[in-house]
C-alpha cells in the first residue's frame, strides 16, 4: 500500500539563518590538512595515440600521473616529464641503437 504524500506542514524544514547571521555550512569548520599528491606532471608527445593512461589527449596536453600510471607511457615515448625538452628523432634513434 502506497504512503500518502506529505503535506507542507509535515515536510522537514530547512534551517534558515536568522537575520544578520551567515548560513551555516554542513561541513565542520575544523582545519583540513592538505592532501599529499604523489603525482607528477607529464607532457603528451606528438607520437602519442588518442588515449594515454586511459585518458583522451592531444599533443602538448599536461597530465598529472602517478609513477605506475606513467611507466608504460614513458617507455613508449608517449609522454615526457614536464620541464624536459622534447628529444629529437635522431637522439631517440641513437639511444635505441646503443641499447642493442
């Protein structure tokens, strides 16, 4: 059996601040410590596919990733740490040939 709708007098009333008082927030006013972020900024390279680390990106976008999220994309040269110059194709070819 369905319940009857509440009338306006039975509805829960929202607490309204009295005149001259600021509305009270539902959150506590205690000091909140900043969240420690273990993410680093990475720039998307021109060689990156449309999705990097599961996100839609374009060349030049900046992503904040954890070390685990960035590892594979760094190895594939889809991203580089922000602040480092982009390596030229000659430099990457030389580095790859030295590893073999």
